C-alpha cells in the first residue's frame, strides 16, 4: 500500500458506531497526512460540532445504511458545502442510488483496500474544494478584456 504523505488542514468528521473502527481509520488517515479528524458515534453528535467547520463527513455505514440516509439528507440540506463520503459493506444498487440522490460525494466499499480508497476519495474532495476556491478568487476575465479594451 503506497502512502503519499501530504499535510492537509482539511477538517474531517468520522462517524462510526464502533469507536475502535473510528480510531483505526483515524490512524491510517493521519499516516496519509490528514491531521484534523474528529470521531463521533452519531450524525447528531457530529452536527453539534459544526462550528468546527468540517469540510468532509465520513460515515462508516456498518449499520443499516438506508436508515441513516435521512439524517444525512437533512445534514446536507442544511450544510450544502459539506462533502459526504459513505463507507459501506457492499455495493448495493439501492444504497448507491439513494446516496446519490442526497448528494453523497462517493461511496467507498469496505475491502482490503478501503483505507487507500478512502484516502483517494478524500484527496478528490480536497482537490475539488481547492478548484472551487480558485474559481471564486479568479477575476472575471471577460470583464478584464472589455475593461482593457476601453482603457
């Protein structure tokens, strides 16, 4: 498993009913350079800490995924800039379909490579965030062309 170490200031909330799983994933993600990871047992508990401005929620959906999608939909509706990653036990068309409807960025299937796949999914989100931020800070080039034309 090749590790590409990078320091990241990305705030990640990891939600898992199993505290040991959360701590294990947290250790692995820290090896990949993600330093700011908070563990929670429920989505509701994590929601109480939104003032920490997490960019990513990773949900270990060991429990019945379809039951938690409602809570995730509500979270996403109230916080549209949060990226949601779902860590699931199997690829079920129903789960993936429902997850995409509520704005889950990606579903990562638990396997021997799940830590690496989770790392890659988080990196895609970080790249997306950086791209969106760079788009917001770019001046409107058409405006500059017109402005330069007249002056």
